[in-house]
C-alpha cells in the first residue's frame, strides 16, 4: 500500500478549522445525492462474486455515479476490503470516467439488519454496508492527516481507532450529535490490529473498464456526515436512541460519592450503602426469572446506573421499577421498550448511563461502594484517567464528577433472554424498504447471542447503512452546539445489548 506522508501539524490545524466551520455552518449537500444499503450474508455460503453482483444491482437501481463512498465490512470480512479485484467490481456502479471515486474502507464488528415484529428493530450480522454521496458532504478531511493518523505513523499505540458519525439532534433538541464507534480488532482476519484506509479509484474514459486503485492512505479516525444532519435545511431530520434496559429500583437521591464511585444513596431520608438495595433485589430477580425461564435465566446480571442531573429532578417522571412477580422474557422486554422510548428525552436532558463495573459487600468505609464505568469517550483508560485528573486539578469538575451528591440514580438491568422472536430480513437476496427513507444505524451487538447471525442467503437491505460495535458506542452533543441553551451536554457511553442510535435524514 502507498502511505502518503504529509506535514501533520499544519494539516491537523487546517483539517480541524475546515471541519469545525462546516459543522458549525451545516455545509452538507442535499440528502437526495446520498444513498446506502447493507448486505447481510453468511461467509461460508456467499461468494465475493455473488455479493458484488447483489450490491451492483441495487446501486445501479438507486442512482448514478458518486464521488465518495464508505464501505463497511464486519470484522471477519476485513480481508475482502483489501482485495482489489473484489472492491473494483463492488464499486464499479459508483465509478465514473470523469471523476475520481474516493472510498473509505473500514472493518467494524458487524452491520445492522432489519427485524420485523416485537423487540428491537435491528439485529447484527456479518456482511457489508455501503454509503455514497459527495466528498465534502460525506467524508470531510478524508485526505488530511489527523492527529490520530500522525500518532499511528509514529507507532503510538495509545490512540484508539474509531469512526465518528455526525448525526441529527434528538427530537425536541437543537444540538447535533456525534456518535463514536470503536473499530473491530482484525488481527485474526488479516493480521492487522484494525482496518481503516482511504483509497482513490479511477475509471478510464468511456467507463467500459472496471475502476483501478490509484492510491491508499491508512487512517486512525474519520468523520462521516450524515446527510442533512447539520444544515439549516435539515427540516424535521432527527435521531432517536433505543436502550432496552429494565429498572429494578426506584430513583434514589445520591447522598455521597466521588468521581465514578457511588458510596451512598437515600432510601426514604436515610443514607444507605449504594449497593444495599441491589443486594436485596438481584437475588429476588434471579429467583423470579428461574421460575419463569429455568436454565435460560442462568448467568451473571449486568447492571447499569441511570444518572439524573439535579436540575432535571424537579419535573421528572422516573420510570417505574419492574414488579418482580412479573419477571420473565415477555414482560421484561415490554418494560424495556417503555424505558427505551424515554431515552431520547432523558439523554437530551443530560442524563447518562453507566455500567456498574464492581462493588457491593465490604465493610467499614468501603461497605456498599459501587464503581461506575468512567468512560465518556473512546480513549485508552490511562489516557482518560490522566485527562480527568488534569481537569480536576484545574478545578473543572465536569470531567470526572460522574457521581454528584444531589443527583438521582436508578438501577437497571438487561431484560431476560434474547429479544422476542421476530422475522429477520426478507429471504433469499431480498430487498426491503426500497421506498422508505435512508436509515443510518449505529448500535451494539446482542451479547446474549454472542455471535453475528448471518442469513442463509445474501440479503440486501436498501436504504440501510451503519455499524455494530461489540464494545459500545459513545454519544455526545457536538462541541459548541447549543451553547447558551442552559442544557447540560449530552455525554454517555451506550453498551447495553441491542441498543441503537438511528438517524433518518
């Protein structure tokens, strides 16, 4: 591969200035020039030729040549992105003899697949996803060297590779979102820690031949602008979020805590160890599930803390906790859907979700402590700890004050078992939603299933593009967006199974 060596310092400054200007001014092209599709497949039964043909038919039917494209592949298919013959055939419907085709190729954990029926609207699968449009309106700074790219060139392992989706605000909120997706580890697929690179393709005049690759640049991070998400002409474009979790306690006022350590909550008016209520509820939940589901209820229970800021509490309508007598797959998923419907409003108001990493038990000053996940963005733990310390040292509490006395906390768990059965896809080489709006989906894998379930046949999802992460995704309101609104910044990590951020331009 060709590695373009540029002057990192100047290009980083220029890239940030131009990208910041575009984001602030909403400079993106019309959504009509964009299109996307996903291809769910089983690698053991689908050949590269069959996949390229299926993609080609859909791309030729949906529009003409493009200037830029994003091709995402599930981690097990990372080597396909480096196969020039396959990529040339895949991209040929988008290539034109009059212009270069700029392509970002990325390996993520999985790609979204539509579900029909009860439960989450999407599942995760092996496969590919393709998004195409204009260069500046889709992939700003593609050929610039970011700070992370410069660190990669020097062998710095502290930088974490990621994709940043810039999407429309939540309904009722004016602040565009930035959703960060960690990349897949592809060491066992193609011998690389991660796979992300930009490539330029040319087609000979007349367009009869397949496009040929003209250059490649390795990448560590890249922004993707979701069509019409940022501009004044965005109209009613909004994003939504689904996080299927079930409350098992009432919301309690935080009495004591520091940083990411929750020490005490008020039950009634009495400060109690933070884990005390969970230590009573979780055994009862497991017992109720066992009676309903038998062996399906076995295994550890993941618990999350939903933190409500103090200024939100005055008019809060907290989700009611699960009645343990009704614990079981169907009822829990129904309750999870009710809570999930509230999530866009909660996150827009400054609430955030934190997985409980450890805690409970103990004695003395350590009795009942709960340690919450401190990550708010995609970074190495050491890097985040150092930055939080620096902010705290300078008196900035926003970096590390996850637990603030006076705020409220409510504990939630994932619903029992897998999502209720629903139809997935449409069958052999089927196409769905070819007349609906484009859906950009970023989500998390079903950790209960612990695998990417591909279909028996190639399945094309028209107007569907996105990425699935096994690690979680990071959602923030874009820096500078909504200043002066008086609302706390949106900043949360979403890592519960079957969670999705969906934007429809």
